[in-house]
């Protein structure tokens, strides 16, 4: 390589490292209705990425949530698909990966969590830790991912802050370390005390909020001195000061090492809908969330962020532009600089992959991306050759570990309503499989014309039926099967297990894995007791994948 080429490569590496240090890539995890979509837009509003926030099922001139674009999302008021929002805030680039909020789409959320460096755990002040939050936190814990906790809806009646802290520590073993503290109980929100500079500054760091009409703009903030606050807030101020003193006694103080290790969690209070305390969360993400780190490949070697370009597909989506019927691959960049138009290598096939059409996507809004760096998410258009988990790279070959699938709990046989549209039926099923909308299973016994669809939640079947009819013009009939569990097995064990009552073995098309479907956990226990030498390995289900 010439001296000029060496200098150019060195300059590119330095640029990639510098740009990576400015990135913060994170996702919000929560139970449905905790306010995830609202918080997503409140963060964008505070960073001036959008001019006014929408709300699910907005009334009058209120818009629908910007990030929810699919008809089913807008009709039901839930998030189904994923999106990526870039927020330029001061000298930092925040990449917020929006995820499905409905429990039936846990697997899609898991794939998104594989592409982020930090998570914001969103809790409802009245409900605390809920089932979906627990399931997704297990994924974060398995990955040793740092978690920042935001207690939402403090403007509504809820629980005591110390009670919520105790629940977090007792139920999931995560030690909360408050960065601010509410004055006034949930439902009587007076303001927030800033604890980031220590107990001494708590009085000076008191902020009141005044809601903007409709909650569509940033809330007005008023900073109040300790003396004035004590006189005006009375008993609420006194109680907050006593609680803060208790926090100091129990050592609930932020510690960077334990936070980055996934052992403690910075804790903030607020209310996303009226935009109370959202600015503090934004500042916390900039200040505390980790930048992209070197990613380990399949051999366990970490590829530095300044190495030549590499990235991994974590999400496939089709039909986002109805006029063009496109197919889009969301790629998280792990290393190097990306320039639109560069020709990359597709790790799965070794073939070149052109990147002429590259965009940033959030909901129905799109913008062209010309340059991107580690931590950024790009959407590659017309990506028919790509699948979830695929690696793309430039320069030295690299392959990143595949993204495991969740354990399905619902199963249904799909058949084409119109036999004359069988080709469209096959094409649609194959595409939805590659996108990860459902897992597609098949066997010689059932045949290719009657694939078994496997889902984490039944709402996934509704999405499949809707898209098969609307996008592929191939309506389907779904016959639900009486199975509720899946276990990974081997070719040697499959013939024995397939012949047992209450069990069936099928092959997963996406990766060739053999899965044994079982009616229920009691039947599984009987099979395990009667056939102790058979391989029946659990799949990833809301936590650690034993195969990892």
C-alpha cells in the first residue's frame, strides 16, 4: 500500500473512532401502555428532532404517534414494527431504536436489543415492574447491558418512590441509584430535585414544570431556590428531604463501574406525556450511556470500531412504501465509516452487495444517509438477498454471531385460500419468514403447501394474515395447533420424538434447526422422564439462551 493510501486509511480510522465516541445507541423497554411511544417522541421533541409530539389516538388536531406507521398500529394504538430515530443533540448523536411495545412481538424487540449499547427501562409509577418489562430486562441482563430506569406518569396517582426502588432491587437484583427525586407524591407532582451533584445541591437543584397546552410542546421549567421551595411546598418538600437523607444512608449513589456492568441503574422520575423530566433523561443518556465498543466476531475476536466497515442486519421489513413494495434491511454499524454507494461483501454468500439506496427511517418518514459511523443504524433498500443476522463488511472478512430466535408458544398451519395463487402464497410465506415476522416450520409429513407458523404471541398471526392478503394478494386460512412449547432436538433423536403422543418434530426453514413441539409442560415432563437420553434443549424465552 502506498504512503498516501496508508495515510488515508489512518485518517479514516481516526475519524471512525472519534465519531463512534459521539454515538449513544439505545432502546426503550417497557410493558405495553407504560408510555414508550410517548417517551420516544418526548425525547425527540426535547432535542428538537421534531417540532411537536403526537399521541396515540390523538384527538382533534393531535397527530398519531409519528413512529407508528402500520395500519394495525394506528388502529390499535400499539407499536408493532421497529424504527430508528437519529437525534443530534449538542455534540452527541443519539440513535433511538424504537421497538414493538406489545408482548406478542417480544422477538422483534429482542433483535433490536442486540443492536444497542444501552437500554432505558420505562416503568409506570402505579404498576412498577410488569411481566413484559421483566422479560425484556432478562435479555438485557443476559447481555450485561447497562440499564437506565425512568419512572413515568408521576403526574398521575401511583406508588411511593422508595417502594418502587425496593421492588426493582428485590425482584430483579438491580440496584437503583436516583439522579433526581420527586417532590410531591405520584399524582401531586410538584417538581424534581437534582441529585447529580450530591446531597448538598439538592435544595438548589429544584425544578418545577408547567405543561404546554395539549402536551405537544416542551414543558416550561422554573428553577426555584431551596428557601422559596421549602416555604411554598411545605410538607411535600420536607418529606422529599427526609427521603433524600435516607438515600444517602443506604448508599444509593451512582457508580459508573456497577452501572456499566449491569449491576446498578441510574433512576429518574418524570412524566413523558406532559414532558416533565424528559430533559434530564436526555442529559443522562448523553453523559452516562456508553458509546459503541468493539464487537466480538464468531471466533471471539473483538473488531475495533476504527477497523474497516462492518455491520449486522438485525431487522427486515417490507411494505413500508406501498408505492414501491420495497424490502428494507436495518443494519447496525459495528466498525468503520459507511459511505452510500460503497460495495460491501455479504458474509453469508461472499457476494458483493451494492449500497446505492440507503436511508434513515422513523415511522413513515425517510431521509437519505450518505455517511454513517459505528453505533448508527442504516436502512438498505431493495435488500432481497439479506436476512436477519447477516454480516456485511468491507476489507478483512468478519462474521458476527447469529441472533437467536425466541421460543415460540403459539402454532398454526397456514394454507392458501385460492389454490391458483399458490406461487404468491409461497413467496409471501418465505418473505415473512426471512423478515422474522414469524418462524416457519415444515416437515415431509405436512408438506410445503401447509407450513406451520410459530409465534411468540397470537397477534403475530394477525399481522401475517393481513400482510398476506394486502401485500401478496394471497389470503390464507389459519388452523391453530394444540401445542404450547418448543424444544431444540437433533436428527438422531427426531424419529423417536416425532412418534410420541402429544409431540411433533418439524424443521425451522430459516436455519434448519429441528424443533420438537409439545402440547404442554406436563406432557414434556413425561417425555423427559421416559426418554432421558433424548436431546430436548430449551430455546431463548425471555432470558438466557442455554445454547449461547
